[in-house]
C-alpha cells in the first residue's frame, strides 16, 4: 500500500539555524499538508498546499516558515531561523483528489532545537 | 476559529473493560473524523462520519455522530492491549485542514 514518507526521522539543530524537512506524498495525491505536534499535545495544522501554491496557513506559519514542491514528488517545509519552541514532531499528510478525502500521514520528523 | 473539545484526557482500563472518548463542539460540524496514534507513531485515519445520528462499527469500535452534529463518540468494547494509543477526533474544514481535538490517551493493563 502506498505511504507518505518523510526524511529525516530526527533532526537536531542549533537555535537560529535553517532546517528543511522533506516529504514524499503518495504519488497520485493532489492536496498536501504540514502539521506539527509538540510533545504530549494535540496535532496542529500549519499549512495546506494545492496546485503549487499555499491554500491556507495557520497563525503558527509565520514568515520563518515556507513550503515548496520543487520537483513534482517532494514536498518540503523550511524553517529559516529555528527557535527553541519549534521543537516538535512535524507530520506531512496528503489526500487524493478533494478536500473531503481522507488524509494520509507520514511517520513524522522529530525536530529538536537546542 | 472552530474548536473541538475532547474528554477524557487519559483513561486507564483493565484489559477486557470498555472505553469511550467524547468529542464536543459548540457549533454544528459538517463532519467528524477519528484518528488513532500509537505511542511514537503518526495519526492513522479510522473513520469519517457526516450524517446526523450516524453510527458506524469497525469490529470492536463503534463511532457515533450526534443528532445535532455537535458531538461524537468512539466506544471500544472489551479493550485489548493492542488498543493502546491516543485517539483523536478531528474536523475537516471547508478548506481541507484538519482541526484536532486534544486526544484521549488510552492505557490498557493486561
């Protein structure tokens, strides 16, 4: 069964450094999402992406964040200058063909900012 | 913005006991989805409910959507140790984003 994949599984970085989290959505999916989950808390929406542009972003998704689909298969989340409070699990998700479709989550990247 | 409240936050049960988690909203929901997250894992879709009063079953799991479409529940009959994890309700907005509840973490004592 096709799966969403994410790399790396764990990223440790120093405060102020840039990080890029990578996702490969399921191949025929059209809608892409990033969520984050701070340890022990609920899953929070960051951004949705469709047709090569951002559809919606949350208030968490400030100017430090950006997303890109550079080559038709990868979907990346960049954090320009990481802060301690960016430490969290970041999940990528994709859904097939409409907003009502089930979202399939990747295994996540655990980001630790020191 | 839209919010969903989920209770309880934690539930410890003896294997074989039943378990229920509840999700409530102050506004009418167009749909409700349920996800399970195993410890250290990622959310896995379980089911979506869209109709008022809808009840769906998956083996020992029963999902219900309230008549007013403001609440939902997930009931597990005769829990097993494989049921351990955090169960989240989530609402899909008209833009596709999922708004998650706080989750109920289930521990099952063998």
